C-alpha cells in the first residue's frame, strides 16, 4: 500500500510523488526551451486524455517563449487493458502544422502503437520539426518508430494511474503516479 492516503484502498505504492513530478516537469521545460530558438513559436500538441495534466504543467513551465497549444484524441478499439489493440484517431489537431516546430506530448510510451500512429500523422503534415516529450517510458515497445527526445521517467511495467493516467477512466485526478492491479479492480 501507498504511504499517501487516498480514498482508494486499491491504489498501491506511489512510484512518482507530487514533488518529484513537479521538479522533473520544470527540468523538462528547461531542456525543451534550450533546444528551440526562443524567437520561434512552439506548437505543443497534447495527446488526450492521458497527457492533459502533464501537458498543462509543461506548457505553464515554458515561460521564456511563445507557445501555441492544441490537442489530439486517440483511443483503442475495444475494451480492456491490452495496449496492443488498434489505435484510432477521434480528434485531430486543428492548428496548422506545416512549417512549425511541433512538440507532441505523450503521457506514457508502452506498446508504442499510439505514438507511432499519431507521430506519423503529424509528420505527414510537414512540420519544420517534430519532437516528442513523454512523461513516462516503459521501454517495452518493440516497433517504436518515433523515440521521444525527452522522457520524464523510465517507468516500471506495472499498470500506473494518477497525474492523467487512468484505469477505466478512474484515478486521472490523483496528483501522484501509483501502481494499481487491474485484476483487483475488476473484482470490485
């Protein structure tokens, strides 16, 4: 069990604390700002739903530059916890991408299917550059064609929730990242 008290007894140990996440987001923002020319606007494209909290905190930490923000919504066909399911695009970014520096913000790289699908879609639209920032990377993907330039943390292979990550649309609101057992949740 976690040392952080929550109304959710099924939430296990905290893997990344509120403080550790906040510090790493600030570090990532500094690294990102150093990478791009300050006089050029950066288009940050958050991948919903999982990256909404991370995208928000990251954008607010990019204080030295002009930033535009848009979002993409992707989902998997079917239900369950199998990340190998087919990826479909539910909402594409509305902002023009051609000739712009684009930063795709992802919550977690697991199988790599979602990242591959979305990055390919963005790349076809001729951005000046396309980079990826992922909060978490499980290092499990065997066919990852777009490796993130920036990664917040290497993550364990457990099912993680909190800070935007969910299990069945639950737990996204938790301010930390913790482990849950999907089988334990199914039994409730």
